[in-house]
């Protein structure tokens, strides 16, 4: 679907009103969070997808973690050539 409209001034910003079929077909609602992608050709507006629920929380992932099984005992020496300003 294509529609012709005008970009209008809204305070110090520019705005495009989403009216009629434009608001019902993509199921836009007031106060809906959206993602706007801008490229050379223009912009695209997508509803933000709902956050995916993670399988584990941080406490579950870290449960049972020790210095030994996290390999914290393996300290690496940095060679002087790894620094940008070495002589």
C-alpha cells in the first residue's frame, strides 16, 4: 500500500501522521514502541518485537561457578608488542 502525505512541523520536530488504513493494517496503536530504520531511500517503521524471555537468569548461570572451573587461575602475561605505543 502506498499513500501520499506531507511531513509537518510539530514543535521543533518533523512529524508524519499515521491515519486511516495506515494505522490499522500494521496494527499500530497509540504509545506503541517502534523501531525506525533510516537508509538512503527513506525510512521504515516496525513495531518493536516483544522481549524474548531468556532460558536462564544470571544467578542460574553463575550458580556453582568457582575460580577453578572459571579458569581464573590462568593469568596471561601481555607481551609489550601488544600495546599500541611500544617502541
